[in-house]
């Protein structure tokens, strides 16, 4: 986002031991602590952070065992750049995370919010996560079943708020992925991606083709960082797609018909993992509530919606964190007024409230 103030104290951890020691030192001094991977999913207050910020810069990808039957078990250090990990997997012929190409940030952050895109999410491949448990003062191994994965959520994310502070109980050290040794992608599960590849949904394509198609989709939406393109100066999607009860979704349809006219297309609906709920599109709600691509941006404000994608709140070059928050709040409140749905921010707000 290129916004937010400075840290009072900054520590860069390049090894696992340094990471644990930096956290223990801050806790022993009873300092406020913020652990940062790539920082791509953070919105930090203009006043900065009045405590210790630990930058996770650990490195390493280990594959202790590989077999055609059991798959590939790849253990990745938390500080590894996520897209580099995806690129490496594609090069090695490891399938399972190719649709997550182009997502910024560090590997240690991926299990926290169960990173996902284009029909894949890391919960499908994560076997275990090693963490430093600040409460118990020890290294723990947490298996996939322990992490309570759901849509853009996990037990790790739940642990990030303590007494009103955005600070993690569990500091991710390594993430182990179970990947499949094959040159073909997992079945394409996203309509726009299938269209871009010229295949039917469910088709498997070469890993390199899947990765490039995903990157092409993300570039078209301003979701691959380009220093010269302010549409990419964002946290990606600022709001998650709402998951609603079927009764609440029916109310949204009624409101949409009243707002747009009875002949207008209804809001989109997608499976949400159970029979009682459905997922709808935050981007659709934002657009139909009157916040189209370029909202606030085209009026010359310092922050505004991307001209390519209504879900991205962007820094137009001179924005402050408060400018970003102002636009996000206008969009959230406007959608709630029109459709009765209160959108939830995806990035973590530090020192700010939406």
C-alpha cells in the first residue's frame, strides 16, 4: 500500500533461532509486537507502530521425502517469498498450488488466512505448520486438522487479536505442503481461468500453462505489483466475499430487485460448503451499490478503487492510511445501506478501525 508510519523498533530475523529470540525478547520486555512477512496484507496507521516489528526473512525449502505414491512433502521457511515457492513447485513438477501464482507476501502468512484464488486454497495442500507458541513458550507442530481452516480464516488468524491488540499467539516458523508429482495442474476450478485457457472446467493443463494463465488473470485485474501502475498499489481484495444464510441471501435478492429493477440480473451465488449458506460476490455488491471501477480515483482523490477491479482500494501515489480507510468505509457503508450486507475487510488493520 505504501502507507503507514514507522515502527518504534525494527528487528529482521534471517534464521528460525533469530525469529524466536526476537519474539521472546519483545515479550520479556512486555513490548507490543507485530510480526510481518511480506506486509502485503497489512494496513498500518499513519502514526506507525509503537512497539517492536519483527520482519520474517527466513529462507529454505526442504524436501526430505519424495515418492510417486506418497507425493512430495515440501517444508518451506516462513520468510520465503510465496510466489517464488509457487514458481519453484511448477518448475519441479509439483502440483497443488499453481493457481496461487502471483499472490504477494511470505509463505508463513498463507496458512493464517487460508490464502486462496482461482479454485485453490492452501488448506487443500498444507499438512502441518510449525509455530512458536508465545503463550506456552515452546515450538509446536500443528496439523491441518488443528488449524480449523475455513474461507480466508484459520485458528492462527483467530489468535492474532489479544486484548484488542493485533498480535499473534502463534508465530509461524515453517509450513509443510503435500504436493503431487505431476506436470499437470489440478483440475481447473474457476470459470474465468478455464475460459482464458480455452478448456472446460475440470480440465487439467500443463503446470506452466496454468501458472501463466493465473498471472494473466491477475495482471488484468491489477493484482500483480507494478511500481508504475497505481492500480496495483493495494492490499489486493479489500473485502471478503460474504457468506450468508439462505434467508439472508433471499433478502439480498429482494433488495437488488428493488434497487436495480425486477428485470436486472440477480446477485451471483456460489457454494459455501454447506446446505444452509451461500457465498455471494463482494465485487458485484460494490459495483451495483454505485461504487464502480475508479470510484474516488477518477475524482482525483489520493485513494480510490482500482480502475480495473472494484474490490481493490488503491493508493494513487500520495495517499495516507486514513485516505485508504475513508474510501473503504464509504464502500462498506454504501453496500450495507443498499443491500443490507456488511462487508468484512480482508487485510489486517494495525492501529486502525474500519
